[in-house]
C-alpha cells in the first residue's frame, strides 16, 4: 500500500476523534526552527465529519488488539487496515507544513503489539520532528491506554498537548463497552501528566537551568455521548471531577456514531 492510500485510510479512521484543537496556543518552544503555533490560521474549524482542518489528523495505524464496542477500528471490525512507519508520518507532516496545508499534527493510534510499544512509536514521531527537524509547529499526541507511566510522561516533552480519552462517562459504561480499559488506569495516566507538569513548573520557579518545555497546551480528554443511556447529570459530574482533579484544559464530547456490525448493546440495536 503506498503512502497516499495509507493516508486515505488513516485520516478517515481518525475522524471519530473530536478532541483536536490547538486554539489559544501561544508560541511554546524557544529558539529558531521550522514552524510556529501562533498567528493567523492557528484557530481551527471543524469539518462536518469532525476533522480539524488545520492539523494533519491521522492514526499511526488502525490495527488494534482491543475490541471496544463503539469503535470502528476494534479488532473484530471488518475494515481496511493500514499502518504508517514513523518516518512516513514525519515526512507527511513536514511536507504538508511546508505546503502551508497545516500548522501541526494530531496523532493517535490503534494498539499494535502492546500499549508500550505503540506509545513509543507515537513518541518517536514527535521526537524526530522536534529534535531531528527542529519542528516548532503544534503536536497533539493521544496517549495509549495502559502505557507505562514514564512513557506517558515522556510524551509531554515533545507534544504541545496530550490527551487521555476517558471514553465513556462512567466506569460501568466503560466496563460494558470497552472491558480491556479501566477508569483507574485512564485516570492514572491523567495524573502522571499533571504530576510531571507540576514538577517542571516547580523546577522553573526554582530557577533551575535547562528546564524542558512540557505539554504547554495542557491535557484534554474525550467522552463519547449517546452510546449508553447515561444521564446528563452523570456526564456533567464526570466532567467536573476530571476538570478539578487533573486540571484538564478541555473535555470534548463526541456524539456516538453508529458503526457497521455494531455490538447489540449500542444504540440502534436491540438491547440484551
Ligand atoms: S483501543 Fe482505541 S482504537 Fe482500539 S478498539 Fe479501543 S477505541 Fe478503538
């Protein structure tokens, strides 16, 4: 499969993720280099299918070993699969940036091999862009559920924004529709990002030299609404808790989209 075909598959597969915005970003990384997160065009608008038009919004791969019922990319889904290499994503980002198509990259992924391996691949894309190509544009990385704490924290050294998808409003909803994920683990990932951000802030306050920039646009999350009959009260309670516990910049709400061959517990199917 050539890169263009991969792009068509993996940009389409990324359109279900609503948590893609770099609005309000100031220049975050010092020094000279390629790209900027500020200035005209950095406020984003969304296409009707949810894509943010000024970022290259793709998955590294839509292969996935998990079977989340609401997801078109789950292991049991019969969809066309593709996978970029790290170098392909780096090259695409730089090519699109130089043509002025984008201001940055939004990168997520299905889980290949295991969570740590996949997270390492996402981090490597961002690292190569920042360190080998001096890329100063915006990078939003999704963290991979179940990835090791140190990897989740490391991602913030290269990304402007990190996000951990909480996925569903309640732990019970998550258990029913995405049993391979669990709320404590997702919240722990959010906590690790917040801990690291605070550490770096303290180091800066102390005047330590060479303190790195760390996820300067903070963290966000996404909640799928409408896949389960959860009340508005519970949804808002979850959002409020997440905002206050982890100082999220934003909770995105993503309307559940019916998918082909969906699980019987999802809307549009008879409930078990
Ligand atoms: S882990 Fe992510 S990509 Fe994989 S099935 Fe679940 S939601 Fe989809």
